[in-house]
């Protein structure tokens, strides 16, 4: 009868996240094992390769980040929901710096090219619910989900906030609270472009 594992799947991923924060993106399995205090072989028992471990960490971090985005579906005003998604980025990264850093390990397209076969579907589908919610909110507010409106909204609530916090996350510097207001103001200004764009059609 196999002996039960001393550490859970999530505990090993927690150790991997801490090791990434301590040693950077090229962290080794040995450094993860030192972080959690188990032999390297125990980690390989759960995760067959380093890329399997790092991909699993990336997926968990992205899924945790998505929780706050999906919660905006409960807001009655879709415009305020979109702004809430933008502000969620600095707030989540401030409160969960290890997860924020883990999300920078790969882009989705990079990971798709190298992920273990058993994780490839999860990587490919990880953003589907977020994009579906975004299109629903765009359609509800603007009355259209044409690519032009969707692209401007994506710039406002995804790309611009990420650009504003990226250096803080990568350099592991605390994200100042005032940046929440800056992200909201920038997102609001860009969303107004989509308002004008749809009004002129």
C-alpha cells in the first residue's frame, strides 16, 4: 500500500511560488524542495517535470486572479463592472505578490508551446470564461460586441492596467495604493473612446 504524501499538491505549489519569489523565474526543483523541506524525489512524485510544476503554478495563479474578475458579473452596471476589472489588477497583485509574480512566468501562447500534453487543454481554455464575460459586458453596455469595441475595452481594462503595474510585479516592489485610482482613471478615459466609437456608428 502506497504511503500517503506528506505534502499536498497546493502546499508544493505554495513552495514553488515562494521559491520563484526568492530565486527568480529560473528556479530549480532543488530550490523548491529546500523551500518545503522534502526530497526532490517527493516533488517529482507529484509533478513529473519542472515544466509540469511551473505550468501548474501558473495555471493556479491565473485561476486565482480570475476569481475577482468573474465576481464583477454580479454588478448591475456593466460600465462599473469593467472599471472594477481594471482596478482588480493592482489590488490582486498587491495582496497576492507570489501569485502575481508566478503569472509572469509565461504568456499563454508561450506555455501552450511547451506545456505537458495533459495540461495543454487547461492552458488553452484558462481565459475562456473571462473573455466570455467581457463580451457579455461590452454587448450589454455598448449594444455591440464588434471587435473594435472589444479591442478598446481590452486595452482599457486589461492591457493598460497590466502595463502600469508590470514593473512593480517583476521587480517585486510593493504596488502603491494610489495606483488603483490611476488605473481606474486611465481605464475610464480609454473606455470613453469605445463610447464615442459606438456613438458615431
